[in-house]
C-alpha cells in the first residue's frame, strides 16, 4: 500500500488500523536539538481524543502517546521518532453483522475493488482514528516553526453560520464545546448536533484556519506550491470534501482590480494592504497571514436505515451500530492544525536546504 507518508524533508509515515492493537507514526527528518516532551504531544492529542463530550463519539480512548525512539532526555537526537498510541476501547463485535455489507459513503467497496479485500472493523486504514498519529507529529512540527501561530476553529455546522472577528485565539476556540469562537452561534450548533444525534443522523460544516507570523518564501513554484501541499494534506483528512484559500470561490465574483493585493510599506516591511491571496502568491508564502477553509461532509456512519449492497452484489439495507461522531468538526479542529503544522515544518526545512 502506497501513500502512507506525508512530506519531503519532515516525513511522517502513518501506521496502524482503527481496531488494531495500536496506531502511530514514524517521523524522519526532524532536526536534532528540539525540546520535545510527552506532555507537549499529549496536549494536542487530548484536544482530538474521542469521548470529550456528548457531541462526539462515545468511544473512550485515552490516546496516551508513547515515545519509542528519537527523543533522548527530552530532546530530539536527529534519528527517526517513533510514536505509538494504544487502542484501548475498540469493539469489533459492533461490526460482526456487517462485515460483508458495504456501508454507504465508506471505503469498503473501493478497497475491495483496489485490493481485493478490506478491513471492516472501524474502517481499518480509512478511519479518522488514524489522524491521531499525524496530530502527534504536528505537535513536534510546531517546534520547528515556534514563532508561527496556527489557529483553526469552526465557522459553520450545517446551516448555522458563525460571525468570526479577527484575531481569534486558542482560548476563544476552546471555550466552546464545538470549538466555535462565536458563543451565540456555538449554542445553535450544539442544538443542531444534538438533534441529529437524537434522529440517528449526522451533520457537517466548515473549519477555517489562520496561520500568523509565517516565514516568507515557503513553497515551491511548480508542483509543490505551498497552497497545493496544504490542500493535499487537508483533503487527506477523512470526511473532507472541499478546500479553499484566501478569497476562494468568492474571488470569482470580483474584477482583477478588486481582487489584486496592492503592495505597501508598513514599518519598513513589504506587506499587502489586502489579503485575497490568503498569504500565498505563486505557490510561495509572502509573509501575510495564511487563511484557508476546509469543508467536512456529514459523518457517513449513521443509525438510520439505508439502502446498500453486500460483497456478493445483493441489495440489502443497513443501520449502523457502534459509536460514532454525529459531527466530526469539534474534534477535527486540532486535526486541521496538526496537518498544517506538518506541511509548514516540511517547507521550512526545505527552505533552509535551498539557501547557501
């Protein structure tokens, strides 16, 4: 199976299955001399872990990270870093009755076509459970770009839209159970998630991410544009169906004279007076804040009865059992941040290698 590694200079290789004994990552290319502690990584994993509230899955995983190699006395030593997270609360019995039935909007059928088999327990490799390892890697990646602030937050759940002001902080985000800094909209979002859960249904939405104090000059001009790598990383997150940066699709409604970002001098620095480019021009960061949005579909696993077929091609119905998020967005906020951190750290290291 290809496609398990993210990045070029900061390489994150993901391993494990949703209901296997453990999941994790191997990080190669991390510079020596970075202070890295279990507590640093655990802080981000705690934000992503299941069982946080009534708005997330009831699967109760502590997600305690174990550093197996690459860190000596709290400092990276330049060798591969192996992180392991044990699976404690998987219940494969929940899937025994549907092992040969394709769950709507899941990867089972596509896996069977591609590999001739699939792991039905929790989705196997296609499960969002696997994002925990990359979130852990993202905590280490932030140490490579310590002055860069990455803040993601929920801006919409179903048709409830938040009113977001500038300069959102992590404290603003974390005061809401759905990680929306608009507390009025947050209450409405919680109500709609609760209603979907009661109706054995699910909802999706949008997460916005703002990255401040970004080093100018990150990204490559052709195939590894910074926004292209960010888009790829975000679309690697399960349930993501859309990505836009800067003005995004709304920019198509403007004239070029309205959309262009004029360059000006501010405190002897070259900046732009607007930021429709979202902090990236020609695939390279220009030093302005990077702002992008990620669209998450409603959780595919729902308790409502749905039409489907089995592996023999016989039409049937299915009503999923087990424990699943009625809305993935509250737990996806640290996932978006972690994946973004890995991409920025990768390009920061590549930028250093490009300079004499």
